[in-house]
């Protein structure tokens, strides 16, 4: 008969704490990137960019082709910054950031898709997010050369911010991104609340002093219906099956990881004629636990809707933050 060992309470508590740290949420599988050959860079690529055509393959959805551009600074790069455009991601994102970051000594990566990355034949948005998440992992492995001694960072506007949020919450990219900047969003943090506003019964969404009751509902549900194979987004009394589908495909959904102890995060919002991206962004801000206290910046007047970086003051502040915050927060492995 084996002996029974009684462990001191302090040891049991330590083991329980360790188990909680180890029990991280499961990540969804990434896909693969195949480089097809050289490509002509779009007009809004950074000066000196070298572009290649790529094909991204992800489980359960059709392959999607796109263009990947890399611009190297003079001398040794002090880090890599990935810029991601909004909407369907069919254009390189620049808006003056790309060249400025190269001048500051960073390697700049831009990518675009031949068609909207969200389109999967109505399989769903969370599954579609495998595509940009796979590119982010590929860039870390190849362009950034898996460096843990220089910063690996991202900046995205609107749906570009959503791609990074999905990548961190569901595809494990919080283990690689040192600093993330989201402009105007992400607008798909809670698809269910956006499609049926009555589902949210919490307090007013106090985003910042300029916007203490941020909107979160979608004015039109066509895009979500197309992504999710539903028909009732932004209509009254949608069926429970549609609500369940939207809830499961949101950034904030079952299986998500919100703990990012080695990733700093900043948000920039425009509060002039604000749309649902403000309130939807607030839903995510209230969930995540990044390395810093979530840094929320609001601007009004010059900018409108999601286009916060129309305001030169917002753009200058973002550039300054990126220069100081894009540093290696992850230890070598």
C-alpha cells in the first residue's frame, strides 16, 4: 500500500497558481505562405520597397493571393513594423507612416490582398482571420528573422486593427508582437452586439472624455451577413442561431486569450461623427490585459469617423509612440 503524502497548504497554493499560468487558451491553427515570385509594388508602398507575390493557405477556406512589400532602412534595423490597411485589406497602408518609420531606422512591412481577406464563402470571420495572422507569423519568422532583440510591432486602421486583435486573441501572435497600435476599432469585437444592439445591457461605453457614450451598433448588416452566412444582422429580433454565429465569430468569443503581458497596446480614435468602431473598440479595451495600461487617445475636429490619422497631431503622436514603444519585450527562446 502506497503512502499518502500531505503537502503543506503553501505548496498546494503554489501548484494551483502554476497550473493557472500554464492553462492558456488553445490557439487556432495557422496556415502557410508561399512566395510566388517578384511583384510590382503598389503606388503607396514605402520608398525603396521590394515586393513579392504571395499565396496564403489556411485550413478550411480557399487560398488567397496577395502582395508583400518590405522596405529596409539604412544600416541595421532596430525593429520591424507591419502596417495593415482597413476594409478588405486590398491596398498597402501608408498615410505617411511607412517612410517615416523607415527614416527612424525600422524595417517596414506592408501587405495587401487581391480580394477582401474576410471573404471565405460565408464560412466566417474568425476563420478568415487566419490569413492575416499567418502573414504576421511568416513575417516574424522570415523578414524579422525571429529576432527577440529588436521590436516586432504592428499598426492597423479599422479592419487592419481587427486582424491583429484576432491574431493575438485566437492565433497566438501575442507571443511575438511587442507593440500594437489600433486606429478606429476594432469594429468587430462583438458582432452579436453590433447586429442586435438590444443584446448589450451594460453601462454606457465611456471611451474617453470626448466620447462617454460610444456607439457600437451596425447601421447596415450586409457585410456581416456576407461573412457569416446570415441574413438578419441589423434587423429586429434576429433568430438565436444567427446571434450564436455572430457571438462565436467575434474577437471577444469563446477560446480567446486576453492576457498579453509582453505586448504593449495603444488605441487612437476620432470622436467627430463617431461610428460603431468606437464602442466596439471599447469592448476589447475592457477585456485585454496588455503589458501597459491600455493607452487610449481620442481626437476631434479635423478627423471624421474612423480616420483619426487625418489629424496631423494624432499622426505625430502615433509616430512618437511607435518610436519609443517598439522595443523587444519578449525574451529569447
